[in-house]
């Protein structure tokens, strides 16, 4: 119940802060970095991992480029998926190989990183979206960027 409440509060904040739609293969320009989602594909397995019963795997290929004046902390917890019918957000899996985004890394000014992120989502998802929400050091929420997942 608390998870559903928090999800609704975050969703409401996202609407108030502004939702920015980004299409696949289009660059999204955040306050600190640009990111491009090259593809989001449903896959049968990834690096030997197969989804559990009732779940599907989604392989997200993403590029991030630091446009900020100093290094920024990045990692798998920056991006998440959502579906209006779910009670909780879907977070990327921990890295299974070197091609996947590390849980934490530093992206230096002007540098680019290319990774895969893999999400294990319920197979009955109706309308998944990949999301990134700007969070400032003081905890204030900025814009939320969304990339729709073709089902």
C-alpha cells in the first residue's frame, strides 16, 4: 500500500515538474547530461539469464554524454520503467556482463558512455515507459524524461 502511495506521489510530482517525451533514437537533454535510447527490445535471455515465469526481459541500449562542467555520478538507479497498472517501479537488473551499465560510475565532462540495461518486467505489462527523473542535490525534483517502450 505504501509503495502504491509513493508511486502516486512521485507520478504527481512528475506531472507538476513537467514530463518530457523522448522518442527512441532521439536525444534527451537533461540538466547534466544527454542520453539517447538506441533501442528497447524484448529478448528471450540476456547473458544466460532467462526471465522468471510471468516476466519478460527488455534490453535497453543507451548512450549518455556528460554536458555538465564537472564529473557526475551515474548508475543503474538513474533509470527505471513504469506501467500505469503496476504498484512499484521496475529497476534495471544488476550487471551480468561488461556490456551492462555499472551500478555506479563517474562520467567525466564531455565523455560518453554506452551500455545495455536489462529490465525484468511482468509479461502482462500494457504500456511500459523508460523514465529518468532529475533530482537536485537539495532533493528537489526537476523534469522527468520518458521514452515509450513498443510492446
